[in-house]
């Protein structure tokens, strides 16, 4: 038997701002890593490992883009 749950949240304005910031950062990291993987695919190269992508698009990007430090790293890794 499968159970399903549906939740509704009512964030306040500060939480809405933080959620938008988090989702924007996740979207940026995802799009950058996807573009990189697509570029490798076009050139016929092997897909990079998870750790390589994490090092390049999260660890290294946090040094250059200070706004990525404002959010937790776990959602960015997932």
C-alpha cells in the first residue's frame, strides 16, 4: 500500500525571500553543471563524476560567487 501526503505551507515574507534565494542558487548550479556535461557530450568526452562536479560547481564557485555562500550546501549538492 502506498501512502501519500499533501502539505501546504504559508511562509512569511522573510521565508519567501530565503526560499527564492535557495531555489535560485540551486537553479544556477544545476544549469551550469548541465551545460558543462552537455559540452563534454558534444565533444565525445566521458561524463564527469559526482565529486568532480561538486568540486567544480560548488566548492570552486563559492570562492568566486559570494552569494552562493548564503545558502546551505546540501540542496546545492542534491
